[in-house]
C-alpha cells in the first residue's frame, strides 16, 4: 500500500458547470492522523457513538474500533472469527449496530463492548451498509442478492426485494420523507424504499456511475457520491436527479456525510481528497490528505471536526476545517 501523504493546502477552484458555481476558499485545514494498532485492518465505516467517541469497522481486522476525540484507540474483538465487519451506525436503542459481510450477520454492540449477532436469513446476502431508519428500526443493504433488510432492536429481521436483482445495493440512509434511500452500485440507480418495503428505482445519467455513499441533506434532499462518474449527485424525494462532475479529476468520491452547517462532506477514495458541497453547488476540495479515504462522518462540537477512515494508510484521520 502507498504511504500516507499529508498536505494542508486547499485547492482553489472557480468555474461554472451546468449552472452550478464551484468555488473554494484560500484557507487551510488542520489534519491529524492516528494509525490503527491492527495491521491490515481494512478500515471501512465510521460513526459518532452515543458516548461522543468515534466508532469504526475493521473489515480486515475483524474488529470494531473506538477512538476518542483526542485520538486514543481501543479495539474490540468480535465473537465470530473472519466476520468482516464493514459498516457501523448508532441505533435508537443507544447501541452500535454493524454489518458482518462474511458472517452474513448484523451485530449489536453496547458502548461497553458486549456483542450480540443476528444472522441474515438469505444465504450469500453479504450485508454491506446499515443505517437507523425513520421507523425505529435499523435498515441494511444486501449487496449481491438485490435486497434490503430491516432489523428491530430486538433482532427480528425482515428482507425486501428490490426491483433489480443483481444491483450491488450499497449505501443506505433515512430520508426526510420518511423513506429509506439506497444506492445501487452495479446498475447506476437510486432506490427509494418505504418502511413497508415497497421500492421504486430512479436511474442516473450513466449506468456505470458507481453510486456508493448516500446521506440526507439539510435541504430536504438526498446526496450521494458517484465514484466512477467522479460526481456528487442530489435526488429529491420525488426522484428528480441532478449530478455534477467534480472539478478535480480522479477524485473518485465514495463516502458522504451531512454536516451541521448545511454542507455535505465527501471522501475522495481515488484521489485522497476530502471535499464539501453546499446545497447551492459550491464545492471545496482539499488535500490530498490520505491514501484511500472511505467512511466519513462529521462530529459536531467546538470546533466541528470531520473524521474519516483511510484504508490505504490504515489510519483514522481528523480534519479541523478553517
């Protein structure tokens, strides 16, 4: 793997694309990186826990990790070896919930580290991402069987088919409209799923866009990252899609997260950059700060900080934007 490359300069961009103005500030961000103790951890999802710490999934390390705001890391072993945890989120019950791709299970972890696992009924489901739903349950994607799953906080799982079978369902987020929104990585579509499991698909501008992460924005829309199209997309609750190519080539955005400032922050997996975009389309891209940033989350506070997992550097990185 390539070694971590660090930079604090912000790239200034000013051009207009399809009616959206793209600009950037002439300021710098403070970047701090902490190496994860387990080598080859293959870091994936990250979230802000109920305890104020950051929790992350180690796909290759088969652990769930915790890092304090000051950078102290603790790793927790899982009951099943080779479980391949990929994504982690906070449930309405105050616990951490995560997917186990190889074990084909959903895990529940208390902030103290106690774990319970629940098996997904469909074989080869490979649950990928997980998010808290608007109905008080957890929802997750099943990447290779064309389904989404719902799990109650007591562990009862129900699965729902998506219209396109081999779709590579990946990202999932609760929308402001009370539905779940899913990116279909392999077919270039966004799916809207009601809490009853009824799904509608909306195609993107190109079938090979590779949409991945998705997050609800403060503007009432859903925002998603398109790795292969090198774009950030926005979809309204009615299904109207708008996509914009990023001004810096080969950024390759994958993860995306909403911030308290009304902006969406994204991780450029291919270019090692971190960026943010306003609802009006103004975008900043900073870096490269990493090798392959993937999961990203915004931690509110004084100051607000952006955290992400760096797969290539085996590190957790914090940015304090100016």
